[in-house]
């Protein structure tokens, strides 16, 4: 009788209590304790996979090199001409041969470039290593920038992570309506590339007759106005400075109560801005955001202090979002949408309801079926099944796993398959009874005989689940996780647990000898 | 309760030709379907956009079609009812790469005149991602077949491994045939269903094979037919019972799990039926065809046991301090 409190039963009881305790927070949705979080397909939300156009980052790197050359030569009063940014290089011509040592010293200080020189013409290209690091940085910066923007946007629990080599995963559970979603997407997509550019005063009056190639001849760009696409501005291609020198951007209101954005520059930016405005009094300065000219006021005097204003036709919401984008920095490279899945909250709620209903119904069906077919043995298997369900929930909660719709399907399926081990065992026990075994022998030998089949079957299913996890994406991973946890938990509950219960009940079964009641077969035990 | 009598042994092998003929018929039909009608790839694998819209009244499909097709971009859009007459799904093959404004927004604008509605789901997969998902899915299938083949060959013998893989290919082909016949959108969830069927089918087959292995070791009969008949009969009750519980559970998923999960659960239903059938009637005859030799296997298993017994003896002697 010493077997009544056996090690199997103790382990099973502990597992049962463990499962119960750690699944309570998930079942009752308590605030305290680890619990399963619902996937976007169940609670509603936006899932996006973004790609980063890293070539654009290379281009803007070249542009900033050109800007620093321009600032240096202006500052040192070195005469150069034809400063251009071509597809993958920066080029210019030195007019004053005497300044050669000075300019070459400056060029040597720029890191990561290859310098070619042909007479007085200089060509700068990025080294392959520099290209790689610029691209890598662009992705990292995009992740940080998007995370920063979404944090400031005020949505609950945004998740932004790098995925694979060059993709970004964005998950926003808080999105409720398509309008909200669109606004969030626009915020992410905003390049927020602020540039202060000089208007080409010499050729500005010809802008409507020019095409882009002709503008390029002069080292200029034609940019549309923000208020109307029809209005064009002709600006020098190389900007005076850009948003990388920005320290702050805030929404304010001007005299006519229109929203504007006030920005401030860091000390280097302030100096460049001050120097430029000082030298160009009477000329126009274009304030360019994402390749659109927001305003092009005349410079009346030198502007020190390093602050400026972007005005022109924002709505309050827009101004708010632009300010967030500017503060969190420009995207070095634009992002593109590779994959998007958005689920409305009502659909998510429907999915939960439907799959929960299927789970409960399926569960009841299996439970009743087992008792009808196997009698008490079926009931014992059902206890193991309940323990199994609690364990799955508890383990998922402790790992911080997310429950998705396919994950729900995985649990439902596990319920169907978890009783398999008990079916195999019970069949073996019945077989032994038919051969005339005693109760204790039938149970012990039944477990022994069933073991190899159960192990081989579970391991093959586990192999399939693990590979599914490794190669699956998103929701499929959830399915594989719940299946794997379910299989492992069933080994503990269906094999060890039920065996423990039988050992505990053995004296009783031996005394009663009613195999019809205990195992559902018409035969008297020996 | 007992369904199958324990005393009677059913003659499965005697009728194996009939079952093989039925299977060949089904497989050929499936292949014919797969090659002519083909699989209807959903947006996960083909790329494209899906918009699910629910109206607070019956969805005016005709009007919706007219307003959508105003835009040339949506010329080949398909509009179908989804679960209830109030709910529709619009599918088209285009997808946008812009993050700021996308086709979902555009559809919403076009639908404005068709009544009160709620956009419940917008899925968009770019062509590049679709290709990647398809490659990964195929990879997962091939890899798991190889891994399982190795495991079964290691635990049993290579013929058992190969026979179980053949049974698995049988199950997957027929299931895919049904997917093609019914015209289910093949998305990631269908892939998951197929992989589950693979796991399930193997599970079933292995339990029968385990019994055959045991039968060979324990009986003096050298006739493979008899051993198979005996083993399949002995596992018949288990195979039927587990299949029934799983089948009922998946059936509730199919009936009550909601429209989104219907394709998945339908595929599983077919898979469970086919998988159960093949593990009872089809998998074992493959063993015979592959030239399985009972005597040789028995000898090998006996040698294995002998070696293990010797090892055990040595260990006992060692622990007893004899050596």
C-alpha cells in the first residue's frame, strides 16, 4: 500500500498546481503576474513589414559631403566651380591652383571616400566599406527613428524591431480605425528631411521654361511649392544645411492663428546659418521639407541664434506630426511597405469568441467521449487533459508568448491529439486483461508496451513542429509553439500523471474487480 | 464500450489490391486537378491585397463592384461574400509599396457611396515577400520530411522510413487535390494545415509500424502478411478512436471557428480522414513492396537485444565489483 503516495502522482500534482497557478492571471486577465498577450489578429491592430531603400542613404551621404565642401570653400574663399552630386559621386573643379594644398588637406579629412583627380577636376566616391556601413547605419537609424516617432505619437505598446538583414517589423496593437492607421502610417513614412536651400537668383525667373536636365546644368533643382504643385522654385542643388543639425521642433501659432513649426539648430548649424544669411541679405532662402518648398522668404538681415520657422498650410494635426518627425530626426533612407496586415478590433473579438467556442465544444466532446468509451479510465485521461490545458496556458504565459488565431487552432488540435497517448495505453491495458492478466500487471505492462509507440509518435510530431517554428513566419510560429508545448506537456500529464493516478487507485481497483466500471470492458478481473 | 472485437483478426492484406486501386484513383485525380485547375494561391504567396468589409445591412455587391472598378487599378478585383451576406472580401493582385497612402485607403474612398460599412481587415503582401514566404514554406516541408525519414530509419529500418514517407506523400497529395477541387485560397494557414497533416499521418503510421515491429519480435510466424494483419487489427481500435476524437474537435473548429479559419479546418478534416485510411490500409502494403524481409529484420532485432543484454550484464558485473 506504500504505493498510494507515489513519485508519479506527486510530480503530476505539482505540475497541475503549477499549471493552475500560472494560468490564473491569463484566464482572469489579472493585472498582476505573467499572462498571455493576445496577438494582433485577436485584439486588432496593425502589423507591417517595411523595407529600407538604402541607396537613398548613399545619395544623401554624398550630398552632405558636397555641403561640407561648399561650406569650407565659401569660408576659406577658395574658388571652385561645378560642384555636383552625380549618381554615385561628388565632383567639382578647382579654379585657383594655388589653393590646391589647402583643399587636398581638407578632402583627406573626410573619412570613407576615394579621391580621383584629373587636372583641376576632383571626383569623390564612397569606398565599398563605407557604403556598407552607411547602409547598415541607415537601417539602424530607421528602426530608432520610427520607434521614437511612434513613442511620441502616444499609442500603447508599439513594437519596432529589425527583422532579417534589411527589414523592419512594426506592430501597433493600439490602432482602432482605418483613419488612425493611415495617420500612423503617414507619420512613419515621413522622411522629415528638412533642408535650407538657396534660391538661384540668377536663373530663378526662367524656372517655368526649364526642364530638369537644364536645371542640372546650372547645378540646380526644380522643387514644387507645398501649397500648390504648379508653383515652382529653382534652388541650388547643394543645401546650406539640413535637418541633421536640428535640435528641436515645436508647434506654435502665428499672428493669424495658423499653426507653424519653430525649429532650433545646434551651434554648428547656427554658425552656418548665421554666416549664410549674413552674406546673402536681399536674396531668397527656401525652407524645404521632403522636397517641397514651404516658404522662400527674402533674407532681410543676418539671422543669428539659429532658429527658424516653417509655415504654410498645415492643419494642426499635420503640424503636430511633422514636429514629431522633425524632432525624432529624418529618415536617412525612405521606407517601403513590403507586407501589411491590419485587423479591426471587432473582427479580433469575433475571432476570439469563435475559436474559444470551438475550443470549449471540442473539449467537452472529447471528455464525454472518453468517459463513455473507457469508463473511469476515460475520466482519468480527462483529468490529464485538463492539466495539459492549464500547463499549456501557464508555460505560454511564463514565456511571454503571444496567442494568435493559429495558436488557438493549435491548442484545439492538441486537445484532440493529447488523449491519443491515453487511448494507446488503455488499449494495451484492455488487451492484457483479455489475455487474463491481473490488474496490477495489466496496468504496469500496459504502460511499458505503449511507451515506444507514444514516444516515437510524439517525437516525429515534435520534429515537424520545430521545423515549422524555424521556417514559419509570424502566426505560423504561434501554431508551432502551442503544438510543441502541448506535446511536451502531454508526456507529463498523459503518461506520468495517469500512471500515478492508477498506482494510487490500484488497491481500490483490485478490490472491486469491476472492469466494466474501471476500464469499460465486459470481463471480470482475476 | 468496445467497438472492435479483440478475438477476430481482419484480413487487410488480402484486400490490399482493392485499397491500392482506390488510392491510385484518388492520387491520379488529385494530380490531374493540381495540373489542370491548380492551386489557387492567396495573397500570402502570390502577393496582392485583401480587404474585408462588413456592412450594417446586406452588402450591395453589384454597386460595390461598380464603384470599385471606377479605378483602373482595381479592374481585376474579385468581390465575394464572406461568411454572412453582410460581409464581403475584395481581393486584387496589386499592392502598393508606399507606406503613407496605400490601396486600402483608396478602396475605402471608393466605397464611400455604397452605404454604412466598417473595414475589418486589410492584408497586403508585396510580390517579393510572397516569393520569400513560398520558398520558406516549401523548405519547411522538404526539411521536415527529411528529418522524419532519418528519425524513422534510425528507430526502425529504412524500409519503414520510406514506407511512412510514401504514405505521407499519399495523404498530402490527396489533401492538396481536395484543396484544389474546392478552390480554397492557399495561404500560410493552409501550409500549416498541410504540415499538421504530415505530422498526424506519420503519427498514425508509426503506431501501426511499432506494432508490426513488436509482432515480428514476439511471434514465430514468418509470414509478413499475417503479422501485418495481426498488428493492424490490434491497433485498429486506437487508430479509429484517436481519429474520431481529433476529427470531432476539428469539426467543431470548422463549424464554429469562424470564417477565417474555415479553409484551415477543412484541409485538416480531409487530412485526418485520408491519414487514418492510409495508415490502416496503405502504409503496410508498401513495406511488402519495398522487399521487407521478416527473417532478416528479426535477426537484426534479436542481435540488438542480445548486445544490449550483454552490455547490461557487463554493467552489473562492473557495479558488483567483479571486474
